[in-house]
C-alpha cells in the first residue's frame, strides 16, 4: 500500500490523526478515546498483534537502558507497565520509577497490573502530557517511551520536554514502530496491518476503528533517519538507532550531556 500520509497538514492548527487531517486540540481527544476503548484488552492484543515478539523488543530496550540501583526512571506513555515493572526491580528500594501516561484508563490498568504483581513502594503513577512534563529540570537518569511517541501531537515539544527533565549524562530510549527495511516485508506488513489487524481488533476488543488508527498512525510516524534528526535537533547527542524485525520496530537512543 502506498503511503498516503506524508502530506503535511494544511495549517499550523492542524495535524494528523492516522490518515485524517484534524485540529490539534481535536487529536488529543480522539487519541484519548482510542486508548480508553482498548485499555482493557491492551495486553492481550499486544501479544496477538506481535505474536509475542513485543516482549523481545522490550527486553532489548531494558538491556540498552544501563539502569542501576538507586536511579530515577521515567517510563513515559507507560501504558500497562511492562517496562516500569522491570525497572522497579533494577532500581531497587532506593530508586524511583514514574509510570506516566496521558490516558487515565491506561494508567489505571498499569497501576492495577503492577500492584497485582506485588510491585509497590518505588513506583509512582502520574497522568502527564509528554509535551509539557510536570517534573523538575535534570531529574531522571533514564526516560523511555515505548510505542507512544507516534500518538503525541507535537513531537518536537515532547522531545524538548524530555531533554529538560533528563539529568546530564542521562539517556532517552524511544521504542517505536518504524519503516521496514525491505520492500517485500513492507508489502506483507501493509497487508497484515490494513486487512487483518482491524478484523482482529473487532474480534478480540470489539473495536476495529482503533486498530485501523493504529495501522495508520504507524505509517504517519517519522522514519528512522527523520526521528534521529528530530532528536538531534532537540539537543540529544550521540543519537543512534537499532532496527528490529526488519525495521518494523526501531529503538532510538540519545544522551544529554
């Protein structure tokens, strides 16, 4: 399928919601509705959509985090808390993990999931907008945002906000769907995304439209080199990325010095 979506919004007040052009204020509400709808089935659908491979992507992210006991970690757009649970164990009782998400329904699912696992004491839950993070300057040793940046309206503002709250020497890890490296893979991925994924969403979560948006939002997200340049423009240094599963997913890493 061709990429219809690299056209730019017609004005500064407009942005993309999947392949649609909408007002910036409208997008925040529409994204919120998507995640309110899918929150209860989010983990089940992640396993089905990725055939469990999302666990390997997240494990690699953890391995690249360099997190040590006593450090402060922000798991931004943390959803149901897969990364936060791992970081809680790595930072230990003297460390702190903040699981932050703009969507209250997702935040509740993540909080309940971690508490059911007995993860208490060093994890805080904050409803926050990535574009204007409510944390002090130079506060976190690590920030992760996994499968959340593509839903942010103003990605440049979000990257600048992340840089501000990151300590000097700290790192940002952005795990996100990206551009497949091979044409053959891209064609198969399009077929899966636009035909099978919405049907799966309808069957499991009774919601095909949210998963249609998911497929579209992935196509609208900046590719690997574009996101690398955006991170550098925001002030991150030594920015690199690592493709996984043929570039379907990429992990970007940048440092604040």
